[in-house]
């Protein structure tokens, strides 16, 4: 997708839902705002913005539309019509979408019963409807929708849920109109009804797709998948010495689970109590909580890990990275999606530390951990050898 007549300006103020004032070449001008959302975190006086000029001969009341905002170095597109155009271009590349398979055709603005949906998609695994939502709200790497209550959006989700419950295929596609967020969640604080309906639709079988956008001057395109958590991210706190017993208990339960599954990992002395205490004292050990209850622990270390210096394969990045060690989900929460939620929270933490990547390794036979790593978006990089001489499968997830 591209805009034909782009010019930079400085944002002054938003007059109402449809009009804002900008300064261009020293002149104050009214411009059209193609987004009725609040966008309060974007529309700040003095920020650089990009305008798209009206076509020659146009009878519009304003000569420009404000389409992109520079949010501290992150370009955020606010054009509410852009997401549907972007998804159409993406579908035209015949991607593979969960639930639909490889897409081979689609139609836009299709009516079904008394409802109109953004897309009717036909794929190798079936056909169905997809609704598109544009996401412009972001804070600290966490994207959310909506930024204002949306009864229309909630209605769309309810209709998709009804279709899925009846055995039809349905999906909702969230287009994050920027590059940078590592996690998406419904904005329950602003519109709890939308969040409840999204969770309900997901349970009924509605697929959720979240992808970010690469913005380069006058062009933009859908780029890569963004993880989603349908609830608030887990609380993540640095473990203290008083937490030693809790961490030891989690590690021991993890050790016993691996033994039951026939995985020869953690079955010797390591990790010892001394090793675990050392991780706590260094501030590398974290505890994850959900509604105040401990659900897991992990060691997160920044800087070069000597174990990763040699690899039978290749790392995807060569910058600064965060390493995950001794990740354990409490036995009470196994099978409840907590492992993936922990990974999502770690991604947010990594974004706050401004590292380039996250690395993790696990035993070849630890199928549950390998599956968790892979569904969390990590890429397999090769084989590394740990201190005791055994080999581990190594993975990496890039933030860039």
C-alpha cells in the first residue's frame, strides 16, 4: 500500500473527531483526521506527522489528511482505511492462515444474513469470514485494542462467534499499524465488553491473527506476526532470597515431571540449591504471578552466554540478547497456557531492556518445551553443548 502525495508537518492540536491543526512551512492549516478513535497518546503538540495530500481537483474541505505520527521514533499509521487495504494485499500473496490453510481467493465486503464482513476467504482447509481491526494504541511494546469503547466491534465479534459455534470458519485480523510491539491484548480497561467477547469468540473457535506493519516513507505493508495474550500480562517480579523455597519447589516439581516423561534433563545434581540461590542473589531469577498466585519461574540473563559461543548451526542475530534458563510452570497450572503467557511476558521484558533477541535451549527429548518455544515464535538455530557435555536444541526470537 502506498500514499501518492506525502508531506511532513508538525502537529498542533486536535479540534474534533475529524479535524486537527498542523503547522506546515510556518503556516497553520486544518487537516482531516481519518480515525475517530481517541489517539490521545499520539496527538501531542510538537510531534512530527506525515500528511497525504488530496488529489488535484478534489472538492474536499481540507487539502490534507493526517495519516502517520512519529511517536518517539516509531512511525504509527492512524488511517482507519489502511488495515483493510493492507489485509487485501496480504491475502493476495496467498499466505497460510491457521484454520483456513493456504489462501487462494477472497472477496471484500461480503454480506451474510444481516451482517457485512470485511472479507470472505477461501483456503485449502475451508472458507469463512474475517473481520479486520486496526490497532494504534501502544505502550512499552504492548499493543492494545480498542482505544475507545466500540459497540460495533463487539457486535462483529459476537457474530463471528456465532458462526464458529455453528461449525463455520471465522477469524479476526488485528493489524498493528506500526513496527515494534511484541504483544497484543484486548484493552479491558477501556472496553471490558470487547475483551469478554473476544475471549468468548476465541473459545468458540474464532481464529485470531495479529500482525505488525512495516512503514517506509509513503509505503507500508503487513510484516510479521505479533504474539497475543487475551488477558492482562502476567505479573513478573525479581525473586528475593526469601523466595528461595518457592523457587526450589518449582524446580523440583519440574525435575520430577521431566523424569516421568523420560527426559534426561535436570536429572543429575544441576541445578543445585547453591546454583539457584546464586541466580536469585544476582537478580537473574524471576517469579511470574497471575492474580497474586505464583505460576512459574525463570532465569533471565543479559549479556553474552559463553555456552552459546559455539553452535552447530547459526544464530539469526549477532547483537545483544537475553537468555532464558530454568523456565518452569507450576504443576498447578500445567496445561492452562501459562507457559505461553510466561513467554509473552518475557518478550515484553526483553523489549524494555532494548535487546535484539531472546535465546533459549532445551533437551532434544523435552518435547513439551520445544513445542512451547516453537509456538511462541522462536526459530530453530542449531545444536549447542552445555557444561556437562550434553547437547541442547537452541532457538532464538528476534525483536527486530
